[in-house]
């Protein structure tokens, strides 16, 4: 979900350069899949929620599998491992919109895979948000009352088909949504107040959340069902707790635990397959849940690393290999003109600029929050200017702005120069760039064996 997405081939090479062998998509667009063909990278592709109702018809499900799975099943094709049927369809904020159509869609997709002769190696699953289950303690885990019947059917169906249960777990959101949440409990380096559940002391919310799901699965007769964590990560901007320092702390705790196959108290000594959310920042993503939504990437918008990160879990002082061959717009910025006209209405112009570009870094607790009013105006003007591919008309704002070749960035706040790409929503480019937008919303997977 980016205004200037990286080309799919560059992203695939980026994955390969960093030894990333698995990736999770939100769709099954042709350009994305074509770029992945022959890469050997294992893929979980997806059916969006707005297609679940259609997938309740078996003929439609079969057609989707033929078009998006079977066509890539050849030597040198795409290494598809899973099909995600929807994405968090039982999220409480959806008010039950997808509750009754998800299980039929899941059954039809798995049946279509089976009928295509692919069911043994490609499994359908449903990525669920962690709010689908609850429990005062992990041992008391159970599925939400309003979805219990459907979750029972889904869990038992997955078990019968040797498919995994997929769940998204976000320690950051536990902290974000609850001011009283103990901050150390969101990480993996210990806490002075563990959650005691019988003989088990939980020192971090990830383990407690995962084991709550384990208990919930037991209550519906699927206690041994394999679990994949479809999303976990930490954002780096847009909130006082969304910082690079916290993100690095989170991954420095998570990755060594994965590489050591520690598992969790209720599933000890097990390898947990986990997809990191996400690969690259997304400047066009909805910020309805919070301004941090555009900053989940372990890489910046242009595929450049944010901080040191050792994917092997050994916590060596290494940096990810950046995206190669990225082309940028010219080194030109748009800033407030100190001699501009009609400055009494500059607030309206800032609002306009931020409506059509990403100004989340200006928010409270964010990286660019410390600038003065002039700096805020310049930041907003420049973000709009870059989204518009630096066309002259986009740096005017009624005579209040001007272009400059002097970088206005500060030590804390970076003034972006965008990569070269067609503008978001361009009629002639809308279809192919929608495809590339999907690609930059990739999840990164680490599966330590």
C-alpha cells in the first residue's frame, strides 16, 4: 500500500540477497507472482476478505485456484505452500461481516486444491487476529463466544486436512491499546512482574498469547493443531512507543528464541514458523487503527535498512542488504517560502498536503514531532511534492512554498526523496501499480529448522 512501490523484481532480489526463503502475500497478482517464479521462495498467497462470499461457490473457488495456483505449478514456477483464505475475517471491528462465509470458502478452496491434485502439498488456512480467543490466563483460553461455533468447525477442518492454524500476534498493540500495560512484558528480556498461571510464569505477552490459543484449540478438540504466526512485528514511527530502538529490542529478543527452537511453555522445544510484519513501510496504508500503521517495515519505503538486524538470531552486529537498483527522483525538496504570500491560511495548506500524503511522522511522539511551525509546514509540503513526482505545480500552495536543492532534513527528521514510480491512482498505471502495491505489503518469514 504505497504511493511509489518498489518494482517486484527488485523486491524479490532483496529477499534473496538477505536469505529470506518464505514470504506471505495479501493477494495473488500476476506481476507479483511472475517476479517470484523461479526464485525458490516459498509463498503463502491470499484471497482478500471481499472475495470470501464469491468463494462460497465451488465453481468460483475452482476457477480461482486454476488461475492463481495451478497456472504456477510447473518446473521454475512459484513455490506455493499455503493459500490464506481471507485476512483476520473474524476481527471484532468487522461486526460479524465475514463470520458465516469464511468456513464455506475455506472448504471450497481446499477442495479445489485437492481436485487439482495439489492438496497434499498446498494447504488452505485462515489468518486470524488474536482477538478471536480470550482467557483470564493462558490455561483458560477459549474462542470468542460469537465465533465459537465457526472456530470449532475451522479448527477441526484444518486438523483433518493437516493444515496449520494461522494467527497474528502483536505485543505492540497490547502496549498501544492499554496505558497500564507493563512495557517490559511486551519484550523478551524479562519482567519483574510475570503472569503466574499454575506452575508456569509468563515473562512476555507473546508466549502468553500463543499459549492462550493452544488452550483454546484444546477446548475444540484440536489441541495438536500446528500453529503458524502469520504476523508479528514492531513499528518504528507514528506513536511514542513506535520507535526504532523498541523495534530493535523486540527483534533482538524474538529472533534468538526462534533460532533456538525454544517454543512456548505449552509447546516447548518446538520450531515456530513466524512471518515478520512487515518487509517495507507503506505510506498509503490506512491509519484508522493508528499513525504507526505506515511504519511496520523492517526496511524503509525504498528498501533501505532501518537498524542492525541479524535474521539468523545470533544477534551479530550486521545490517540487512538494501534493495539494489532503486532509482530516485531528483534531489529536490519543497519547503515553506519565508517570503510567501497569504501565510495566515497556511494551516489549511498543511491539512491539504497531509490529506494526500503521509505526515504521520509529525504526530505526537513521532520522529518529526520536535520541529517548529515552519518545519512542520515544510515537511508537509515536501511529502505532497514527492507523492506528486515533484511536478512544479505541486510546490506552490498559493505562493507559500518553494523548491530547494538544499536538504532540509534534521538529525531526527528525514525529508523524503521518493523513488521513481507512477503516481498512486494514475489511470494509465493503476492496474500494474496496484500489483506492486500488494508486493510491498509482503510479510517476511523466518522458519528456523
